[in-house]
C-alpha cells in the first residue's frame, strides 16, 4: 500500500508527477503530466494532460495525450484524445474518441 | 466529494511531484514533492522531502521540509529536518528533530495576544484622567475635606487601570491555555494517538500507549505553567 502513489478520490492535484518504479493510482482529479511505470486511472478518476507509462489501465475519464506500451480500457473508461499504444485492449462499454496509433 | 473513501493519498518513495495539491483529507509523502499543499493531515515520511507551502491541521514530519507551513499541530519526529518558517498552535518535537527555521506561535489573526492590552490601556487612562478632571472641578466647588477622597479615587483609577491590563494579560493566557484542550476535544483532531501513530512511518516503533496518552496532558501542563508565569 505504501509503495503506491495514490491520488485518492476527492483530491485535486495539478502538476508533473514522476512516479518512479512504483505504480501510480489516480482515483481523484489530476491535471498535468504523469511519467510512470504503471498507471491506473480508476473509475472515479479524472485525468487531463499527458500520460507516459509502460502499462496503463483506464477506468475513469481521460482527456489528452496517452503514450504507453500496453493500454487496457475497462468498461467504465472514457478516453478523449490521442492514444499511442503498442498493445491495446478495449472492454465492452468503454468510450474511446480520438486518434489511436502505435507508439513505435 | 467522497473524503471518507478509505484513504490517505500517498506519494510513494521514489516518486517526484511538482505542482499543486488541494482538497485532500490526508496525505503521506514518502517521495519528493515540490508543491503547495492544502490538507487536513500531512505526513512526511522518513524518506520524504517536501518543498513548498503547507496549510494543514496536523503535520507529522519525519523527513525533510523546507517552506512556509501553517498548521494547527506540528509533530517533528526524531528524524525531522525543517527549514523555512513554521506557524503553529501546538508543537511537539522529539529528541533529535532538527529545526532550522522561523517558529511562530498562534498564526491565526483571531487571537491578537498583544493588541488587546494596548488597545484597552489608553482608553482606561483617558477615562481616569477625565474622572480626575471632573473631580478637580468638584473640588473647587466643595471644601478641602474631600481632597483625601479624591486621592483615593485617583489611586482607585490607577489600580483599575492596572487590574485591567492584568485581566487582559490573563485573558490572553487563558486563550492560549484554552486552545490546547480545545484541540484535544475535537474529534477530528488527529492527536487521537492511535491515528497519529498510524500516520507515522510504519517502520518506526510506536511508543507504548501509556506514554502516548501522557503527552497531551504534559503539553497542556507546560502551557498552563507558561501562561501563569506570564500573568
């Protein structure tokens, strides 16, 4: 639990986050930039900005630019923007708008 | 929003954040953060490093802090390094904590400890002089037998003036003393020791419960003593 950077629900955060080796969970509101290994945007999460990571799971609302190796958009996920991903999975019910391309 | 959603926000060790943090219930910082932070509780872990302003009810510092902090209570544990400026209502320092900063008590403007007596004293003085002027006029009309009485009254005015300033200073002491237990009564106040211990870095050994419970009482004792001696 302590080895996760956790932006909890209700929290409002703005800026640049370099997550280091530990995973980042966004359950609140984040605007800005995240650089991390593993990022989860959970159901209540709201992200706007740029996200660079290896593994990304989107269950909340994402606006902006997303660059990653593996992306999984769960059923509650909403994406609006530019996505660059090598491997991509989108669950039934997810809303994805914008452009999708390969990262490499 | 859902502030009770189980949780404390965490900036993990190795993470680096720069920006603004708002509307947080509790946050633990084990990484490096350069930000302006508003939160009810803030914990800066042993490895944590925080630069920027903090506005919080309780701050527990075990790591490095640099900036301007406004907090109801500050607990600097043995590994704390603080620079900049801290403004607090209650402060606890463990042996070994390093404070290299400006330390200001009672940062809230509602309790202007110095203004109250200075505002009252001139008013009291002018009323006293007015009285004596009136009495002088009376003295001219009446015979000399009243004069000792007049002196008494002048003395009375002097003592009234004195006691008023005394009262003011004891008021101020009472405010100081009262502020401490008020915190402890507050249910949200995190010096409920269990919680405070939880907020600390979990690897530090939590002191025995009995000793923990002693601490607020002892602090109150110190404040009580200080205010008595001031009065």
